[in-house]
């Protein structure tokens, strides 16, 4: 309890001191929930949404950045995870969204070199909620897709469509009694480790993975969320993570587990429902996507917010 109180004080201090380094680049004018984001080789962002399975492109360096519709994904009402698979191509997960349950979960690819051509790679009949997705650095055409409800990682070869259950682990599952039954959520593969958040368990953790995404070691929990929900995240080259946190904040987690709020926070209106993050410009800039939400009776739509990080 004591540490929660201290944490609250710290986060509001951090919010006020960092407020001016946060700039909204864009928000949708009608309600669109942005779920995930990734950086293209040309510096643009791709944004997955729950808006009729639409994918958008946004140039954050434009003087007036705006989301431009790139593609819709046939058979999906919502798209979730996105991961680069090389040459400006991306794997995307999507399905027909219900309440903590999706039908017809599908892995697609989209080729941005040929005007956003979408292909269906695999249909995952037993998947329930595909969420974060990551490609393997040494085999980028192979992706791991986190299933928040089954509590597993699926491994999908985007060349062949071959799909298998790569890892089942308690740490990937939501506890039986959780009110929001979302287990593994954000996912990244870096430096021989799979990093993930588990929303219902309130953890950020990692485990060793072989280059081919077949063998896994033991889960090591890096940090606990102290009652907040954690969504997607991005890692910097020092192994620190920036995580979307449910009190409208971005929290930085050092490899030691030490945490600090670097943007937004309960007292701030800068970020309304942060969902995912991208690092850019030699890790001096974060782009944060949000789902929007209702604050004091006013409905806000999904945003893309730029956060300038202090230089190291
Ligand atoms: C799933 O896909 C099948 C085949 O295309 C379709 O008939 C069915 O309506 C889809 N399910 C939902 C819930 O949309
Ligand atoms: C992409 O679209 C543009 C404009 O519609 C067209 O001129 C171009 O040929 C297309 N390129 C490919 C690779 O399909
Ligand atoms: C869920 O169960 C665990 C262990 O049985 C318990 O520690 C935890 O407080 C419970 N959580 C809720 C939200 O009931
Ligand atoms: C978009 O952002 C502006 C500026 O913060 C805000 O005034 C407006 O209410 C937002 N609109 C929606 C739909 O979120």
C-alpha cells in the first residue's frame, strides 16, 4: 500500500515536469481505436485499428501529419498485431472481434512496395485473441503471435503458412479469476529473448528463445505493474522498455526492473488510453498510439502523440 501511494506522487510529479515534451501529431475525428504501430523503412508509421479492420499510414515528420487509409483486411473487423518481415512488408493479425473473443483469427501479410497488397497467410482455427506480434530477427519471415486468451505463442512462417503452437506457459495466461481476461499482450523478440507483457498478471517479463523460434528457456519476471494494466511496449538498445500503462502514462522499465513515468499520467490529458509505442530518431523520440476514451463525458478518439525523450 505504502509503495502505491509513493508511486502515485512520483507519477504526478513526472507528469508535470515532462508535460511540455508531449505533442499530439494527429487524432481521428470520429472514434477509432488504434491498437498497434510499427515504423516503416521510410520513417512512416503503420497503425492497426479496431475500425473495420483498417490499416493506416502516417508520416510523423509531415508538417500536418494525418492518417491515410492503406488497406482493409478481408474477413476481419479488427486488426491487432503488426511486425516487419523485411523489405517494407509486414505481418498483421486480425479477426472478427467479439467480447474478449475473436472469430476467424487470421495472419495476413501486407506489401507496402506494391500499394499495400494484402495476402492471407494462415487461418488459426483454435486461436481466440491474437494480440502482440514479433518477427524473429534472424528469420524475419517467421513471426510469433501472442494469444491473450489461449495463453500461448503461435509461430507462423509467412512464406509457407505453416503454423504451430510454439509455447504454452502459465506466465502467458491470465489467472482464472481475472476480471479482464487478457494474458500475454505486447510481444518483442530482441537479442535472443522474447519480451512480453501479461496484462492480467501485471508483469513485464522475458525468456530466452532460439534463433528459429522453436526452443524457449524459463520466464524471468522483470517488473510488476502495481495494479496498472500494461499493453504494448518498445525496447531501446540499452534493454529498457517503454510500456503503455493504463493510467494514461508511458512507463520506462530498466533491465533492473526500476520504473519511472516518462509521459502522461493520471493528471494529464496528453495520452488518452495509450496502446503502443515506436522509438525513432536515434531513440530521442517516442510515438505513442492511443485508443481514446471518454473523459468527463467527452469522447476522445485514438491519437498519435510524439514524446521527446531527454537525450542520454
Ligand atoms: C468466418 O468465416 C466464415 C468463412 O468465410 C464465414 O462464413 C463466417 O461468417 C465468419 N465468421 C464470422 C463471425 O464472421
Ligand atoms: C500503385 O498505385 C499507383 C497509383 O494508383 C499506380 O500508378 C502504380 O502503378 C501502382 N503500383 C503498383 C506496384 O501496383
Ligand atoms: C485471484 O486468485 C489469486 C490466487 O488464488 C489471488 O491471489 C488473487 O487475489 C485473486 N484475484 C482476484 C482479482 O480475485
Ligand atoms: C482531437 O484533439 C483535439 C486537440 O487536443 C481535441 O480538442 C479534440 O477533442 C480531439 N477530437 C477527438 C475526436 O478526439
